[in-house]
């Protein structure tokens, strides 16, 4: 009986802690969302107004005066294309590292692990030099293709593929399946949860990649939503309400994607955690 009470008490404590953490992590989004409906003078008011007493859509109207649709389409195209490229290359590389035997395989994997520890800013200068020599500055491929070798994506898919039964792949070879057929018809369906989790990670990372977009993009027609919202900050005056409205709209696609694929995301994370 005491044991049951202790378990129940621990569960209650866990729920309370999770609730507190949820409130803490959700507060910035709440502040942005409510701030997008506040008049300009209220957004900078001290003490702050925790909930808009006189909500207005003026901030969204001001935001719509900018090429909002073009910004959004550019962001969506870059994020979606990057997601497809990363999922394909990471799944292929993970399969090769997990199920193929070749010289230097372990060394390559450890180099991949070390690359995960490098911040993007460290490799930005050599990457920019390479892209400049290829004349790819201010192009979509400069924002999409460098992510093809994302170390985290390869590591995640390698962990998933390691758990696949080797006997199944050997049986497919005996039946005369080519390498491409084995990969596409057997490996890919079995690691779909991992691909789903990687797709969400990649889309969110690319959508929010303000630093890379700021360096590569030079023309207004390629402007993305994060860059467009940042442009709303002027030298002497800043429309904080419009900025909050833009931030709220920028977060909307990520929230929708996570809600739609949360089961796949959770399954992918939990399955990947026990592989290999």
C-alpha cells in the first residue's frame, strides 16, 4: 500500500514538474502571439499588459503591406527541398554505414560524430568560400545542398538501420534483388519512423536558419520569412507589433507540421534511442 502511494506521489510530482516546464517553454510563444494583437504603444508598455485589453489586427495589416506571400513561399520551398535532400542522403549514408563493410568505415563514423560537435559558425567561412567559387551566392542550391551531409541526420539513420535484421537483406540478395531494390523496397519502409523524425528536424532547422540565409541571400526576390521579419526593424523606429505578428506567422507552419506528425516524431525518437 505504501509502495502504491509512493508511485502515485512520484507521478503527481512528475506531472507538476512537466506542467511547470511546459508553461516556461510556452510563455515566449504566448507573449509573441498576444503581442501581435496589441497596439504599438502597448507592446513596449511598462509594466507590461499580459493580455491585450483592446486587441487589434493592425499589426497583421501592416505586415501584409510587405511581400509576405513571397517570403513565405521562399521559406517553404527552401525548407521542403532541404528536407527531401537530407532525408534521401542521410538514409542512404546511414544504410551504408550500418550494413556495409568497407575500409575506414569506423573511422568515417567517428569523424561524423566529431563533426556533430562543430557549430555551424566554424565551417561558415570555408563553406562560403566554396559557394563563392561555384558562383552559387544568392541561389537556392547554396541554401539547400550544403545540408545534404548533415552529420546528425546520418547518425540518426545509421542508428535506425543498425537494428534491421541482416538475414532479411541477405534473403533479398538471394532472391536476386539489386542494391537499389533492397534499399528502396525493404530498408526505406522499415525505417520510416526515423525518416519522419528526421524530416521534422530538418524542416524546422531549415525554416529557422536565419544565419545562413542572411549570408547567402542578396536579392529581395529570394527573401525568406525570417529575413523579411528582421527587415521590419528600422534604424530609429521599430514596429514591435508587426515583428511579433511576423514571428507568430513564421512559427505557424512548424506547429502544424509537428501536430500532424507528432506520432511519427515520437515513435522515431523512442525507436532510435534504443538502436545499436
